[in-house]
């Protein structure tokens, strides 16, 4: 009989990534099958070395038309020369291809990981997931029977469902799925979808981020490109133009105007200082957060990055000989709850000879302003801040802390 191991990722130190990698420890591997509902580039990367080593034996089935499986994920697998990848399209948003399993067969042994884990960073490591690891002895008829059923039934679906199980044997086919909206584009990040709204009121939500027994892994962040300036508004006579208004409270609970966003920055775990709740006698509240290196690619210089690429579409004005200032609109989403849209000021120190610049410190700061009553919350310590820019209007942003 097959041996069995229960995996409760997150509540135990065992991850699905480790269990899947363990499948490849058997001798004389003959076939590798992967079937998942969701697949992303960052999900493929932790297993890429093994997928590459056994590429001619690898067959992958990934569901599409689900707003998660991505163009980049399919291209990552397709780029592993010799592998076979199928996109499974049910033709319906309400019928989801959902089987999640990882299978390796050798000459005498076979292994299977089956459960809730998708080929995503969350599924393999970061989420709370449950699964089973089976190890089969092919000298035993009952084990051999199960292994043969797994292989035969999975490998039959391309022939049985020709219209729905699509061989991705050319990049143009994957590109076509992206153009038609049947796979997600990781460069066009959908906005956070808060399940609730606070109605623009700050309130107590003391629930801390759950502390799991697994070490979080981070997706690879791509640096933003300079935004295209928004379309110039129609000229209005000066006498008729209203005076600018600085909003000190949330203006709305609605998200930014566009459908897609660019993820332009992600912080490292937030500290008391970041959240304007410093502790100790030698630390003062600054009212702002430094926009530093965070999780930007190593080659990206964070010092000019925010002024020249992230906030370049804002109307920058002179504040002092060394400081430029601009205003933008930021929606605040905390732990899945929207708290409205705020007018916030960004300041950038333009000196390239100051000690701060030469020490590679942050040169751009985002003033919390009216957001301070929402972010000064100890339950946010250790979480990360993701900053999104609206593709349709690059003067609109979303701050998500989760």
C-alpha cells in the first residue's frame, strides 16, 4: 500500500513546495504530470530547476479563463524546452478546471501530491493549504493500478476535449489568450477588490496578521516604467476656475478609476516608524513613510525611481531649493477593507550630493496626512505595503496594506 503524509502548510513547517520537490527524489523518472487550476510565473520559479531537468517528461495542465492563470506563467513553462503545456478552457466563467496534483513516476516508485495547492507562490508556500503526499511502490498491484489510472485519465483529456484542452506549443497561442482576455497579464495588475468598506470611518480592527510556521516567499517585483501623462483637461477661463481644495478626509470609498493597475512598489515588513507609531524615547513621529528600496529589483536605483517613474505624471512644484512636492489621490485598503480615497502629498529631495543620497537612503517620502488615523495601528506592524498606479489615470493610486 502507498504511504501517506498529511500536509497542513502554514500551521506546520512542511510546505507543498518541499513536498513536490521531494517527489523528484526517486530513481529513473519516466513521467512528470502537473495539473492546477491557477498558475503564475512566481509559482513556476520555485520548481523551475526540476521542471527544466525533466522537461521532456513534463506535461502541465493549467486552467484559464479564471482571472489568475497568467500569460507570464504559461510563457515560463513554454520556455522550458521540451515540456508540454495545455491550457484548459471550459468556455465558462462558472465552470472552473480545478484539479490540483503533482505526480512523478519512476521505474519502481511513484509519488503524488494532491490537495489545495496551486502552482502559485501562495499555493506552494505562503498560503494555508492542505494536501496529501502519497508514495507508491509499483511492485504492488494496488499501487500500480492507481498510478496507471492517474496517468491514463489525465493524458486522455486532450483527446477527449479537443476544443477545451489547448496545446500551447507556440508563443503566439499564449499571446492570443492574453489578447482575448482568457489569461491574466501580471503586468496589468487588477485592483484589490475589498469585500467591505469602512464607509470612510476609522475604526478598531486589532486583528494581527496571522503568524505561520512557514517562511514567506516574495514575488519578483518589476520596476515601473514612466507613466504616460494624462490627457490635458479642457482649458477653463481663469476667472471661472475654482480654487484648489485640499481634502483632509476620505473623498470616497470607490477604487481608482481604471480596470488595471501597475504594481509599482512593495515594501519590506512595515515598522512602527513606517506607520507613525514609533516606540522608545529616541524616535519621533514623522507623519510620513520613506519610499525606499523595498522589494525593487537589485538593479533599480530607488533614489530617483519614485520621482521619475512612479509619480512622474503628477504636477510637481517647487517647495525649496532641494525639495519638490506633488499631490495625488490614494485609495487606502487595509486588510481587505477600503477606507476611501485621500489627497496626499509626496515630497522628493532632489539633491544628489547630500549625505542621505550618498548613503543610498530614501529620497522620496509619502506624507500620511489624514491617513495617519488609519495606519497608526499596531496590528499592521510586519505587514507589507503595496503601491499600485492606475493605468488609465496615473495620478490615481491605491495603497494596500495586508
